[in-house]
C-alpha cells in the first residue's frame, strides 16, 4: 500500500455490480476497498454512486492518515507466485509435467488457464 494521492475524478478501481432481487436494486462494490459498497436503482445510478463512494472512502483514508491502496489496474505483476504445496502433490505435478514434456511451471500455468 502507498500513501500517494489518487485521482478521484477518474478512479481506476474495479467496481462489481450485481442485481439484488431481495433489495430490488443494483449493488455496487469495490473489492479493492474493503466495505466500500453502495447501490442504485439502475446500473448507471449504481456506477455514479460507486464513484461517490470511492471518493468518500479515499477522503476518509487521507484524513485519517491511512495508506491508500493503489488500484490493481496500476500494479505491476511479476508473474511469480511463491507457493507451498503438499510434497505428494508436488511429486504428482512433476510426474504429469514430465509425461507431457513440460516444465512444472508451464504445466501448472496450462492447468490454471483451463480452469479459469
């Protein structure tokens, strides 16, 4: 997390919008900002409300001197995932990768792509 100033005019945070049959409205949540959620009667209203919620959330963090999480869209990813797994699973993955003539990394990457 960083304490840099985030442009509030064009937030680049992810906004997930789902219809709530129970509440009869669209629920907008910002996964990168814990508990940042709002709603609207239309999708457009939910998006507008989400922008306001993000601004308010960031203002509060700033006023309290708390770090502002950078949007995931602005983060750089190395492609490396430190991972610990059961040794038996590790062995099985090595065997399966070997049978396919692949490295373990490529084999796992291929499997993840198929499941996602």
